[in-house]
C-alpha cells in the first residue's frame, strides 16, 4: 500500500462494492495494530464492520504456527455452520481490492478484556453462564468436519508440541530446572490421544467476546490446528488465563465440571477434570516458553521495548504454576 | 566510592518521575509502557534487596543436592541440576528436589511478580 490516501480510497471502494453505493463508508478507526494483525472498525449507514488485515497488507504470519488470514476466514465460516458463536465473515479480500490479505466481518459488540469480565458487576450473570457456554462452543468447534478444512490447518498433537517447544527452549541455552522436570514428567505421563479434532488453539479470555449474557463470539482463529480436544479445554484453565482468580479453574470465572457437563453431553466423550491435568501442565509450559520467546525479541535487539524486556520476568509465574501442578500430581 | 544517592535511591527517584510526572502526561500505548516501566523498576528494587539472600540459600540447597565441590559456581550447579533431570537421574520423587525447586521459584516470583496468584497457592 503506497500511502494513507490510497488505503482510504481502497476502503471506500471496497465498502461500496460489498454494501452498495447508498450507504457509503464514513468512519474509519484503527482498533489495534500489533505486529501480527491490523484491526479496523469501518462504518457507514447501518453497516458496522471489522476489517482484519495483515500489517500493511503484507502477508506475514504471527508465527510459524499461524494459518494466515484467508484460511482464518474459511475456518470462521466453517465454525459458523457448526453453530459456534462467531462474527459473520462478510467478504474475503481479493487481489482486486488492493488491500492485501484479510477479511471483513460483522462487528460484534461486547468486552474482550479479562479484568472487567472477571470483576465488574455488569458481568456477574455472564460469569455464571460462561463455563457451560464455553463447553457448548468447544463441543461445536470440535464437531467441525476436519476433511473440509483449508490445507493451512496442520496436525499438532501433544507430543509434537512438547518436541517443538523443547527445541525452542534448548535453543535459548538458558536452563531452567523446573522446565526440565516438567518436560520429563510430561513425556513420562503422556495420555493416549483422543480422536483428532479441529482445535481452536487460543481459546481464552482476550479472544472471547463477552456481553452481559455471556459468550457471544469466539475470535482469533489464527492458531487453529488439528489435535486433541483436551488441549482447548485445558488452555483456558492455565493459571495465567485465570487472571488472578485462581479459585475458578475455567478462565477465572467458572468450574471445569460445569464446562465438561455440557461438553461431554454434546460431544459424547467422557472427559474428567483429571484428564485435563496433563494438558494444563503442557499449556503452562508452552506459555512459559512463549514468554521466553518474547523476551528473546528484546535480548536479540529485534524489539527494544520495556514490555518485551519485562516479560522475561514473567517466566517465573509459569514456573510456580508448574511447581503447584507437579506437587498436586505427586501428593 | 560514594553511595549518596544509592542505586536503590536512584531507581526509586526514576520510578517516582515515571509515576508522578511522565506517566500522567502520556496516553494510549505510551501510557501502558510507562506502567510496565514503573513495574520493571519495582522489580529492580526487590531484586537489589532480596537476591543476595535468596541466591545464597539456593546455592546451599544445590550443594546439598548435587554433592559437588564447594567452589562450583551457582550457574554451573544449575546446569548440572538441569542435566541430571533431563537424563532422568533426578525425578519428582528424588528426596529434596521438589522442595528445592519450590523454594527457589517462590524466591524468584517474590522478586518478579509478588502479587501473582500462583505464589499465594504455593505458599498456602
């Protein structure tokens, strides 16, 4: 994209092509601009939509695990058909749009930030519903026929993830005895895999749109892959994603039993809270190594920000969680 | 050499500047980074105060666990421990291992993120 006015002209043309000439685009607002994705709020007349686009239009995935925006749009459409609450995909960007990779989706109103969802009175009814709603949404995600998915969606099971993250961790040459013990424990205690399903890959507060009735949309599908259904159930139980409310195992808001009651009924599986333990330990280790990766961006000089430096001092949060989980496993 | 102000006093002064002067004049992403910077300086202050005692205790436990010459540097001890765990020579059942890792990690989180929920769980 050459410059801002080219970009805006392309947005006006796109809006008119998708929604017609009678209600032209009149508001363009950038909502977030991370290294991985741009999010824009566009509105005109009765149409209020979100554009998710690669930074500057260039297709550059967040990590090697990310599937890219056009595959993400296809997944959201498949999830929609399976009854998962998602924003409707309205248009996938094409070459002629001149905006790079991305898609337009409907704008779902609500809150994604964990702190108000977990603490504000306005969300007290939502919190009481959300474990069951998450169970329902995850069962629907895991029911999506996997033979219909775009080829970018790759298989990644528990043992493959251990190998992948162990390699990254060893590459830093910064030994952490707690991570060593966790790696050995996970390998020695790996459960038999369940039938492969589509795994969302980042199902947690931050990526869930919530209003006062509870869960209204599952967002951010770029880490989706094929794997074990317990991975998704456990990821939202990782203590970091309870945002301080440790006593509520699911996302800081609810009980795992409430999620599993609905999930098992819909999926005809019989997963118990204990079956989630191994995956919660793996998820905690993965988050710890992801924090090391983000700190490495500072250490290597790629990103000089204080945020990237400081996140290196959050790795120990996952170490204390792992100690708590290892102790519980050996009590 | 002089020590007025001390390192801790200088760090505290910079933190005061961020919290009381610079931070309130920032907005958006810059304001967020100012809060991260202020928290990082709090970590520096705790590290200055707590690390010497915590590292001495860690070192004493490592020497007990590993049965090595007393002059082995702590970094080498931690590497040895990691290698022995990786090789399966030490497991969660090994006498004293989990207790050592727990004590070391508690001391680390007390410096890094003393309000972290998992720390309370570990100490309960």
